[in-house]
């Protein structure tokens, strides 16, 4: 059920009372398959209503326990402490996500409560805190138009501010940072003291999170959001006669989650943590502009990308075989590798079909549109000696990517093998085609010749 990155999160769980990582994995997996059966077979899936209630109760208790361990971890975390926190956050997120899915399946419709919406937001933030951004995206996709916090104003005029905060959180969870809502105009005089205080706290939370998003995309140079969130969390523990702690408990919980999100996600920032190769100053300005633009849609390095970047960047300076599930970021890794390698030469991108060649060309043209003089060339054709108007591979320059099938690559080698001497990087999409009887041989020969020349 779990990929290697999720498995690693589970494995980092320390020995706790009545909780061991293998048992935790077993129970979560069993409940996941029970959920699949429930979705397929409805009430006839073989489990009693009582057992479903017990399963939901277990998931909620597990999530609460993991969150408590997460929140009680001391500051100044060492490497082991960071691994524990990642494990706590991931298991809590999985438990809440399963709990929500069970509740939705039992309910049988798309109507969701405030509690359920908050739980989806909570699981998304916990996934972000565990460095599992793709699941955070999935969690908030389940959030519809229902608000995730209760309104305190009798006329529900505070719903606009709740929606504003919710939209900012969802923008961070989905990685869509290019069109975040502006802060609404607020007339505090129209609210009573409690509602005004809650609105001020929500606005502060949203504005701090927006500042973090601006840092992720390079709009602001430096920011210490984590410390400011900690200061806000102290203010959300009132001890005055006017306010009680319970009136702000939801916002305090949310603030604490955001502290952990910022702490764990900051080192994964694409713009601020991707190693750069050596290049001229004008090229570096252009490259940073490209990363800032990409960060508005993908601000973080996902686990698979982080491992590759740590071992192969800048350059890339090392060979790698990337094996991750569909939708886990292989194409984005290839794009990042291209963006650096083409600074000192040209890049060869091999794809098995004409349709995929054309798709890769379109994707790279869109991604690299901020680079001056960039050339994304495509060469297609199932047979070696076929040609189309506009196809011509003749001494590709720097800032060029040539996308082609292995058959076209074989043809280019026969015509002029010296073209490949300045090829800085070769990317092979759908590498498993190497095992195919006929086309695999062509791909194998192409790679052997490239390795010989370089």
C-alpha cells in the first residue's frame, strides 16, 4: 500500500506505548482495504456498523496521539528528532484522511460538515509537515464550499474572513501560489469583542501564511514566519476575564500546525534550496526568474525530487534511474535536470512515441519560456529514415533540448555522430522500454554510443 517514502515515514516511528510502526502500518492498511470494500459493496461489504464505528474511533485516537507527540517535540531538533516529527505528522495525516473517507462513504453523499472540512484541512497540513505534499493536494481537493471553522457572529459576517484564511491554506497545500486572494476590508466596529478578536487572529494567520508564500516565490527576500507564528500562538492562549482559551482553541491548533508546516517545508523550497551550477551573472538572474515562476505552481521539492537533487545537483553531476509512481514528479525532475544541463551544452531527451515527443516539447516550451534564446526541437518518426518539414539536427547550441524517439537518435548517430560530443545530458523517458525485443536494442545502442562519446 505504501511507497518507499511513506514506508520510511512509518519506520521512523519510535517505540511508544501500545504503538509500534509495523502494527500501525498493518492496521492502517487493513482499514484502507476495508474502506475500498465499503465503497465497492456498500453496507454489504462484510463489516458491522459497530466495527466501522470502532475503526473510526481508533483512527481519531491515533491521530490525536500522534499530534500530541508532534506538538510536544522540543525545539532545536536534531536529525533524529526531525525524523520522529515527520513520522508523527504522516501517521496523523493518514489516520485523519481515512477517518474522513470512512465518514463520507457511510454518509453516502457529498455533504460535509464544518468538522469534516476542518479535518481535511488538518490532514493536508499534516501531510505538508511530513514532506508529503502530493497527499496534501489530494486532501484539500475534497474540500468543497463548506467553511472549515464555525462562525461566531450571529449574522455570520465573519464567514468572509474564514473563507479568506481557508483559501490561503488551500493555495499553499495545492502549490498554486500565483493568484492568492487579497485581504478583505474589515470594519471591526461592527463586531462584538470576541468576534473582532477572532477575526484579527484569522487575518494575522492568513497574512503570515501569505508572506511565507511570497518568500517561496521570491516576492520577498527574507522572512521569519515560524517565529512570528510562535508569537501569535502565545497570544492565542488568553487568560483574561474577557476571553477564555477554549474560545481560541481551534485557531491555536491551526497556528501550531502551521508552525510545523513552515518548519518542515522551508528546507524543501524549490527557489531557495535548489543548488545552482556556475553560470554568468545574467544567466543566473534569468535562471532564478525561471525558478520563481515555477515555484508559483510547484513551490516544494517532493521527496523523490529531494533525493535526486541531493545526490545529483548541481549539474546534474551524477547518473540516476528515477522509479516513482505515476504523478510523483518524474517529468518535473527531468525539467529541472534540463534547466541546468542546457546552461553549458544541449540536452537529448528520448521518448518512445511520437505523441510523447510532441507532448514533452510542448511542456518544455511552456516551462522554459522565460529563457532567452531557448530552443526545444522535436524529431519524430517510427522508422530511422523518415523526415518531416522543420526537422533538422545540426550542431545544437547551448540552451537547446532535442526531443526525439530512439529511432531518430539512431539515424542522427549514423549521419553525424560528432553532434553528440557537446550533449551534456541524456534523459530517457519510459526507460523500461529497454527490455523490449526490437526497440530496446535501438535504445541500448544509442545509450552506449552517447556514453562512449561523453
